[in-house]
C-alpha cells in the first residue's frame, strides 16, 4: 500500500479524522502511523488523545464516537468546529457518513475530495498546498 495515495479503514480515527490527511502522517521523517496503530512513532498529541483514550468510546461496539451515548460530546464538537473553521474538514460529517452510508462510502468521498488533482497524493488538511508537489490549485477550501 502506498500511504500517499490509498485510504484504508484503519486510517479513520474513532473521532472521524482521516489520518491520511494529517501532516504528522504525511511527513517523511518519523511519520505517525495513524490513531489506530500502537507505535512509538505516534505523535504525543495522538498518543495522549482524550477522545481516542475515552472510556466511553472503549465501551462502544463500533469503536467510533457515533456509537457513544454522549455523541457528540463537547470535546468532539469543539474539535470539529476548529477543523471545519480552519481546515474545511468535519469529523462529525465523517462519522455521520460512516454511520449512515458505511465506511466504503466515506473512503470513496474522502478520496474524491482530498486527492491532489496534480500528482494524485493525499492533501494535508493542515496546509493550503500539496506537500508532495507544492500545487496550491488542489486546495480544498473550508466548508
């Protein structure tokens, strides 16, 4: 699998974040393997994530926040608001799509929205240009 161009279910975090779009996942040195992988290379913020390590989440059948009785909790709503405003990506929309349409549909729509039209690799939600080719024409404006 080429992590720059292929999205798998294991790269979708419990909060709905698409880890393939994260700058920590895309960086060349000491890249983060994603929220669902236990690894020493995982960024400290991901390893200590209060959502990923939530006791309520551990009790769900799906291991996604949408299965939690407190969904959407304040922490997830605040994170989603920040990502919608700054980066044009919504964890709540992603979680709703998984719940209502299935993981296959989320992967299809994320790939369609976030792949660089110039070089075909995943864009980073954290930058306004492709980290691979530098093209800014592929940038997805905030929703």
